């Protein structure tokens, strides 16, 4: 008797059957070409890294979410939960003498262990870019514009990019003078938009009513550019105002690109504020309850690997992108085979050469192998919707057939 687990998959991973795998590879190839034509060079890091690569900084991934293993020397390894940090390792070591800025892109899987739920995979296919060695709004605008243009090129409809700035929240925290634990509690409630719990927590803290009111309003500071004006009116400390000025500068560039209609602002987007250092953003689209991409500025990360560089970037979740495109009817069926080749004994050499000529012209070609109840190649071609059959016969030579597909009359 075959065991149940032998026929199953662990939670959070999946098989890609031919139709989905075809579209996955097609989308990945288009993304790769887009990044390459945008001046970015591909980089690949190993799936297995030392745990130390992901320790030290305060990333968006807790160590409890990492798949860990022990090597024969007793050292802790992990299946990479992120690709940005391994790239920072490479940039700080093997690319230390490369001229700046560095424009790098990647496609690969990351592995994160956590409570399995809808939309949360444990093996996550990603594609992303990292722009290292240059700060300022121009760099932030470049990566946000790339995300927008990528979605446009892929034909994604009804998407938007939410832009935030973690320094705005940090400015409020510094002005309030509260502990790191209290700041984290506030951050979590703002991120969850749990207004009741946020109100109750703020009432307990010994901070000014103005700061309490501003923090309470953060989850509601979401929308078009009018939100920035409203936030500027209630901002008193220089750090908050500088954060808003930074958003204005990035938005001005995106507006020049003609992308302002795809942009909204969310000052309540405060996740991972210990990792990011400025602009943050995420892409959302109709019919999907979770972001399809996310990123931002992380100027302190590369210094963990011996090189002080500003950096910004974003990553796209391939699976989420596929789901969004499928729901919008933007995926394709696998192209049918163009030619079925039938070969009699002694004709294999001629038939094989003919098949290679077809492949060189990007034609899909299949050799007929009598099986599965199809003794007649024309019946097989009709079943598989193959429009052309070419037979290599010993006496008659090459015989071609155009296949008429019988219409399904129900």
C-alpha cells in the first residue's frame, strides 16, 4: 500500500503542471528581458547560505521563519529566506571594486517557514532588482517606475503602487520618546489598521495629545496627493516633514513619467521599519488580497557586509503575478504542436533531419509513436489538434496531410 505522504506535498509548495509552467517560464523570460534592457545585470546566489548572513540586521523575516539545517561541521545553514541580503553579501565582498552604481537583478526561489495560509507560500518564486550605490529620489523613482512599467508591459490591468515613507513614523516615535517595545506595538496595530486597539494603547502612553492624534490618524492617511498635504499640515518635527518632502520629490519624477495615475500614498504602511530607511512601496491589483510586489530603500544593509552603500529595490512574487494575470484573462495556452512526423523503417535519418529543420524555424514537432489507442496517425493528430502530418514512407517517399478537425457539434 502506498503511503499517504508519498502521494502528497508539504504545505506551502506546489507542482507546476504544463500549462502553468509554460506561463511561469514565459512571464519569467519577459521579466528577465525587461530588467536586462533597463540596464540591469543578472546575478545568482546559492539557495543555501550560512545563517549568519541573515543575522545582525533586523530584516522583515524573523529567524523562526527560516528553514534551518546543520552541515557536517556543525554550522547552521538556511534555505535563503530572502535574496536581497545575499546580494548585499556579494556586493560587499566579491564586487567591492566594481564601479557604482550597481544595477543588479535576479530570479529565484526563497523559502520561509511560517503559519500556512491562503496566499502564503513557503517556496516563493521571486524576481527583483537592486540599485546600489546611489541615493536620492531619482533612484527611488527609477525602481518604482520599473515596477509600473513592468506591469504595463505584462498587460496587468487595474493595479496601483502604494508609496509610504518609514522615516515619517520614525520621526513620530522619536518625538514621542517611547521604548522600542512600545513603538513595535504601535507599529503592528497601525499596520493591521486595528483602530480600537490602537486608540486604547495610545491612551495609556505618556505622550502629547498631538502625537497621539497623529499616530491614530496614520492608518487613515491613505489616498491621492491630497493626503501628503494633510500630513504636512499636522507634521511638526523636521524628520516627518523631510520624509514628506522626499515623497513629493519621488512623486514629481513619477508624474513627469506620466505614471501619477498609478500612484497612491499610504503613510500607515509601516511594516519592516527597522529594515527600510526611507521610501517603501507595494503593488496591488484588482481581485488579489495581497501585494504582488514590494520594496523600498534600505541604506544600512550593505554595511553589514563591510561596504557602506545606499540601496533601493523591489521584488515581484511570480506566483501572485500569475494569479493576477489569470484572473484578468492574460495567460496563454501552450501552443499546439505544428507538425506530426510519421516514420517507416529505414527512413529515420531523413525524418530526423527534417525535424531539426522545422525546430530551427521555431516549429513544434512531434514524432508519432503508436500508443494509447491511436494506431492511425491522422486520428492522433485530430485528437491533439495538430494541423499537419508528414509521413516518411519507404516506397512513396514523403507524404503530407493537412488535418481537418471535426467540429464538436455537442
